[in-house]
């Protein structure tokens, strides 16, 4: 018998509007570079990925408690849970 893990953090997903559609909110404020963008699916915060120098998306998730992000890159639609470190 196999069990399928259902991430309880999926309940945090809301319909959001990107707060800074042109880039990472914090990197734009600090004038720092980013590589890829992630959209917080709880509040619309746009943060930079873990490969970026500042890792703002992860910092936002852990500081504010918003667990799920979606890739904010063109053509990508995957979602990631920072709490359980899995694709959802």
C-alpha cells in the first residue's frame, strides 16, 4: 500500500497579484541582482530564487510564514513548498 503526501500548506494559496511584476521586490529596493523570480502565493510578494545572491523568496517564506511559491519565470508554472521542501 502506498500513501500520497498531501501538503497541508496548500491551504495558504490565494489568488494574488504580483506586487512588483518587474523584479524581486527587495532586490529592486536594494539595487542588487537576481537570477530567477518566485511569486508568493499567499500575498503576491515577488522574490528572488535560492540561486540568487540574496535569496529573498526563501527569506520571505520563513520570516512571514507564507510557505508556497510559484515560479515567476515565463513558461514555468511549478510550485514549491519551503516548509516541506517539495514541489506541490
